[in-house]
């Protein structure tokens, strides 16, 4: 019995099999079959767009990402991929808009933070670069690899863009120096060790993956909040950028600061953050009953 007997689902699953095996030609052929049988298959638009991106056919990539986003805006990964495509084409402003959309949908979208930092470099927005790359570092994104995908070196960047990169931003391209910068802002080595241990354990452990992943997300959000509170208190970052660093809306960030009394009272702020998270979880749970 042929695959066509089973319809689009069979081709969809085989396309996925080919895709994860890096067999992009076969994946593309099955994706074409899926979309002929079921043009509204959102996931297959995304996969076909990603295959086109692997082949360097950006115009077709953008055409496929658009229906995926239009049908399911919760796909933060699609925004990140489309933003990366725009960035590769030199459309920096469109890229930052897509990265921002991804971050709004998923405050832990590490790749979106990292790529957005690269985009901010081209615009010379160094405060935004630092904020986004700090988050990406905590989420263990290889910032140096992202940067060198576009530029061979710092000198190459400066020559192409015509902007000199500040020393503290150059340092963030070195993972160890980036972590030193985070430690200098009040995050202890023990806190970072606990965070990265939780992430490694989450990746390695299958039976308790969900619980450990939640623990990692919780720890990194609390560290981000501590960094954001300090950056706001010292006027290094605006309210909006501080909230972005913390991974929350500006209104939530202001609320937590008000509950804490003074932004410098970190422990009270984290307690307020935990309370706010519990309230939001309770409201969400009630809404889906």
C-alpha cells in the first residue's frame, strides 16, 4: 500500500524523518507532497521553509514562514528563524522585530536573544547588545559562534559596518569573560554553578527531564531578575530593557519593584516574583478548566 493511501500525515512523518537525518532533498520532496494534499499544514510550511534556508533559498524561506506565523503565532522558533533569515539578508530592522516577537512569546528563547544582540551590533545599540547577550550567556547560547557566522573577526565587523565595537562588548564574545562580567554584577560563582548544573542535568536525564527543566528555568529567571534589578537601580538600563533582561513585561517588573519597596532589595523582589508567578499559574489553571 502506498504512502498516498494514508494521505498527508504519512508524508509529514516521513518528511520529518528525512529532515532530522539531514536528508534535505528527500525532506523537501515529501514536504511538497504534504502541502499539495493539505495546504494548511502549518508545521510543514515551517519545515519546508527551514529546508529552503539550509539550501540558501531565502526568498522561498520567507514565503513559507509567513503562513506558519499567520496560522500559529505561538511558534516562537519560526520568528527566530525568519529573523535570522532577514538578518542574513541585511534587513536588520525586520530581523529585530521578529526576534522581539519570539522573545515576547518565549522569554527563554536563547537563540533569539543571541541573534538580536548580533543585530543590535550592526546598529551600534551597545546597551541592548549587552542586555540580550547577558541573557543568551545565561541560557548557554554560543554567542561567539553566532557572531562569527556573519563576521570572520572583530576587524571584519568594524570594516563592514563602519562602527568600532566597545571593549566590554568584545569581551562578551569570550564565554569566560562574559561569565566574569555577570559575576561582577552581583551573581556569585556558586549561583552560576548551580544554574549550569541544573541545565546539564536537564539535558542528560530523561526520566526527570520535565522537573529538572522547570528547575533550570526557575533558577535562570531568578538570576536574570537580580541582574535586571541592579541594572535598573544603577540606571544602566531603562525600565523596558530591565524588564526584557528579567524576561517579563514592563508592568510586571514595575510591580515587583513596588512590592519590594526599593529595587536594591533583591530578596524581597524575588519573593514578589515568585508570588506573581504563582498567581499567574493559578489564573491560567482556572481558565483552562
